[in-house]
DNA sequence: CAAAACTGCCTTTTT
DNA sequence: GGCAGTTTTG
């Protein structure tokens, strides 16, 4: 018997040993899902598959990293060569390789979320649609959903049910045009264009399908249309596809994920083996009981009942707090007590919340009590202004068509190129069907630019040249240095930030970008500006830095429920469990209450031993205090009826 | 014509 | 409590 099968329960072993044909592993929270995937991969290697034949797709970089590390622990060096990564990184590589087939230059850029936002705004402006009528954020979300459900701009226009839909559809058309003009792809395009390569170019698909003899997909419940079809294209023919997931943890419906994918796997792939993992090795009975009581209120489920392997533990607590700062104070104080008196480690505690903004109150309290914390997601390193500025420079160097980046830095640091001049160039670009950068060159060469703008633009060209020159020799650090020096970015930081503390903090961001550059230069096989930028775009959530030697720093974790999926902590606080937050107020309108319930379920099942939920009597919204009501999910959990005074979020008066 | 000061607007979740 | 858009100043 394979040593890899030792210590697995019957179901887990069944999943691992089913090496041929379609396999659906329905893995409830804490049932050893990651273990099954990694052991199965190691088992396949042991059975003679070469690592090159394995494809393991995940949704987050974090998950990919964990898989790789655990697989390395099991199989050692034998893993090298296996493809383990997010859908986006896999697609990115495929795109880079076949860019010309799609009419893209090799140096095509990748827009991140905030670039997408800027493009949507530009499109709205172009269409003279006021932002009050169509919120850029909402439009972007809708466009993204269109793309993730494989609805093109033309179809979107035709399908438009009301005025709002039509405006968004028209914005979608402009948005796509802008992407094309700027030779950039957004996150959604990475999947769509990779799918196009696979479905329309058999000479690309067939060798890949042949190569990847065993395909595995993690978190299958979160697969959206394009991802599903990519998987299908790769597994076509041999059908050796193993998907692992939990319909109760599908929380990405808003991104086009469709729970039906996992509910109907057996229809999609006839003859599929189905394995259910229902023994939970993570949580106490009390915690699982709470989780089960909540999730059973959802109508459409595969239907699993988690059995606790661990015994009884503490009761699940629900606390009422005056407001969010009291809530934060309480949580911070109790964690400190647990650390000091019970010798619990900071890293074993987490505070989870529905929306990223809820972190602020917690940060304030944790900081004042000197509790070390690690804020995951939210305002990331890549959202910082100075990092985004330099990134825009780099992207412009790689792809001068990238107008979003150009417009961002054209006058940062201030170099005397004002709005009037920029508008003129943009108008010219629109006329010529070119881009702002080219238009600037044309205008300058024609002597139609103000003197200062002419000088500055020429200096900018020189800066980008210097950057490209360094990058061409694989020296990413020098490339960044060249930019910083040429544009005198240090002076800009000094100018923009008055006090020494923020100034140092900001300049620090530049240093960290240099660290990334050094890292890439050292690790990448063939470091180019393009590969560096792709890594930066796709691993924006990278939180590997500032960790201890053993890989994890000892700090309390603060993160959203979405970010917490797949993780576990002995002590968990779930804060802000209120109508309007969890479930979120938008969910009532969108009819996604089931998804909010799954989110609650995800939160509850993160806890191993101690789970505390809390809600506030009132909380500040837009600077005003608003009365709050405990979440319906708390009543479901405690099997109680809400009192007469309770109001569901649907009936909240928004004054 | 460009930069600094000021005001009013929103805040779901992520690759 | 931040940022984008607007007004005011240089």
C-alpha cells in the first residue's frame, strides 16, 4: 500500500485512489480537502505520472502556494515541473506565449481593478453619462459580470432590459474599444482570451490536453463560465478531471461563479465518481452545530451533514456591543487576555468581517493596545499612490499605448504639462484613432506643444528609454532605479508629504517595489519588464514579505470573510453580524441572501475551538450614528425567533 | 495655464 | 474618513 494512503479515512482514500475519469469530491468545511488534493497529486506521481502531466488550478495565489508547499512536503523534488497556479496565472502564461495569435503585442499590459475603474469612468465621460446616473463601480461590476458570463458587448446591448442596462452596455462597448486601443487586457479578458485560444485553435488545445493527463480544480464551486470551459477544453478527450469543492461555500456568485456547476457536475461529466467528505477534523461540536443550523436554511444544496471528529468545546458566544469601537475594544482586550493569560499565540486568532472598511475600527484599537496584527487584503501595497505611480511608469515603458498609465503620470511629478495640453493630445488621439502618447509626439514634432510641455515630454521619453534599456538586460532593479532617478521621484515624495513620518512611509513603498524587482530578477528564468509586470499584476495580494523565518509572523489576522475561505484559526471573532452588513444590504435587492448565508457559514466554520460573534446596537455610517439589528443568521443559529421590534434589512428606512 | 485649497460624494465581496 | 471634482490663488 502506498504510504500516502496512511492516515486517511475511507472517503478520503477513495478520492485519492480514484485516479481515472471524472471525479467530484464534495468536501465540507474542515474535512481535509487540501489534504486530499495534495495527497492525490503525490499519489499520481508515485503511480508513474510525470509532474509535467499534472495541472492543479486554484483561485488564489495563497491557495496555489499552499498546495505547492504541501505537495513538496509529500513528494519532495518530484513535484518540480507540475503546473500549480491560479487560473489567471495559467491563462496569463498561455496568452503571453500566443499573444500574436490574438493580435496582441508580447508586451501587452494587464489592468488591475483600479485601472478597470478608470477605463469605465473614461467611457462614461465619453458617452456623457453622468456618474450620478451610472456609478462607475456598479458599471464596472456589471461589465465584469457580462464578461464572466460570456456576454459580449453586442449581446449586452441587445439584451438590455431597461435604460440603466442599456447605458452600461454602451459603456461596455467603449470600454472594450479602449482595452483594444491600449493593447491591454483586464482580469476577465485573461480567462476569455485564453478560452478563445483553446476553443478556436485546436493546434494549441490538443497538445495541452494531451500534456495535462490529470487535471485538478480546487474550489470548484467558485468556477465561472470561462473557467469551466477552460477546464472542459483541457480535459476533453481523456476526461481525467478531478474537481474539489463545497456548494455550501460558494461565495463568488457576483463574479459569475455558478453553484449549479458543482450541483450538476455529474450531468456535465457522465459516469463521474462522487465522493463526499463529511467528517470535520477542524471544529468542536458546538461550532459545527451552529454552522449546520445556519446553512440548513438554504434551499438548494447537495446536502451534507458535517460530523465533528473533535469533541465538545466552549459554547458559541453572541455578544451585543454598543457600537463598532466598543466591539473592537472588547475583541482586542479579550485577545490580549487570551495571549497573556492563556498563552495563546497571536497567529492563532483572527477577526473576520463582511466588508473591508470594518477593519478600520479594529486597527485603531489593536494599535492602541499594542496587539500585533496582519491586515489581509483591503488597502494593499499596490494601492499606494507612489507604488501605483511607478508601476504606471513601468507599464508605459513596456507598452506606450497604455493610456491609463500615461494619463496617470503625465504630470506626476508636476512637470508643467497641464490639463489643457493633455486634453488637446487626447482629442488628437481620438481623432487619429491612436493613443495619447503618440499624439504627444506628433504634436511636439509639429511644434504645437507649449515650450515647457515640449521639454518635459522629451525628458519623459528619455526616462522611459533609460528604464527600458536597463530592463532589456534583465536588470529590473536598475530599471526601477533609472525611473526614480530620471523623474526625480524622491523630490516628488518630499514635496507631496509634509511631515517626516509619512514621507518616510511613502518612500518606503518605493523601496519595497525595488525589493520586488530584486526578487523577480533573481527568481525568474528570463526576467523582462513584461514578466515583472505580470507578476506584479497577478500577485498583488502577496503577503509573503515581512514574515518570520518560519514563514508566519506572530500576529492576529484581520480579514474579510471572502479572504478567510480555506483558512482556520483556533480562536475566531466574527464582528458586525448585523442586518445590512451580513447579510449585506445589497444582497436583499439582488436576491443573493443564500450567498450571504454561505458567507456566514464560511465564517463560522473557520473556527477550531473558540467562536465569538458580535453585533452592535448602533454604528457610524457616513459619520452619523445608525441603529443596527442583529443578523437573521444569529436567530437561525440559536433557533430563536426575532423579537417584534426586530427589523429585517429589507425594511430598513434609509433616511 | 498650472498648483493649492476646499467641498461634497459615497463604502461588498476579488483575480 | 478618503478622494474626485471644483473653486481659488499663484
